[in-house]
């Protein structure tokens, strides 16, 4: 069966800026301000977000500054726990995850979140147990370099390797589609993030879905792959 590498923000969790308040609070605690110029976080790795934010503040974005900012962010993130799940889960989640497991597929993460922040966010909604591991920001400098990291870790966990044709990234941004293409694996793009469907379609994913609420086409594509 297939290896499904899930993105988090915009794919599993609705794009409601979860984490941004903790990030902004961390900037105010460390530097007394946030950048006047905002930029979208979707598809970017946490390390890259920290580097770009510090540059916008005119602060030297060396390794020490990035580590300090991300450590403060991770420390503050648990305080963002929502009062309920209402509106935070993307359509079809977690049902699609239960169905994937029942069909024999292996679930892993491939995300721009740090490992610690990824599991904090998933833990808000009881999703952490679906994912025994993954590849995260800090595991590689470029997003597509997370693919071999995820493949190696998944192979160790499953006790067998996964080929490129049976490995799928499930994500919501053009970065997910490009990561799959550059990493030599397949991609199911979903329109539940902030990226318009047409922009995703132009990138040429193997499969384009409105959401994961009716995953029949996903199973047909994944299980019919040679």
C-alpha cells in the first residue's frame, strides 16, 4: 500500500492563522515589534519564515537569532489551543485518515512546521496519533529535500522501502506540488488552503481535489498506481 505524506496547515487544519499569534507574540517579546509588511506563510518552512521575518525587521537573521525566535514561538504555541474544533479541521478530517489506515496505507507528515510545533498543532485536535513521524522544518534547507528524509524514516518505521510511484504528498499549496515533482514522488493537491484551484492546476499535480471529504478519487489514484 501507499505512503501518504500529509502537509498540515491548509490540508489537515483550516488556514485560520493558527500559530501566527504565538509567532507575533514572540517577536514582540524579543524585539518589541512585528514587521509592518506581512507575507503569506503557506508552503514555507518555519525556519524560512523566521529568517524572512527577521530580515523585514532589519535584524541579523543568523542561526542564533532564528533558533531563539523559534524556541520562543514553540514555548508560546500551546497557549493558542482553541476552545473547540469548530472550523479548524479541513473537510473530511479525520475521517479520511481513519479510512487511509483501514485501507492499509502508511501515514507520515511532510510539513514546513518544526517537529515540535507540528505535534502541538495536531495535538489541539487529537490528530497527533495518526502520524508516527515525518520530515519537518530543520531537517533540510529546501522543502523538496524533505522527501528523502520522509522516505527513509517511513521505511524504518514500516520495515520496508516505499517507491516513488507509491509515495504521495497530500498538500494544499504550489510548494507541495513542486516538492513532489522535485522529489520524484506523486502529489494530490487539495483546494482547502489559500491557493486558488487554478494556481494548483497550473502546477500539474497528479490529482486535484476540492477537499478530502469525498476521497474516492484519491483512493482510486493511489491504489491504481503501478
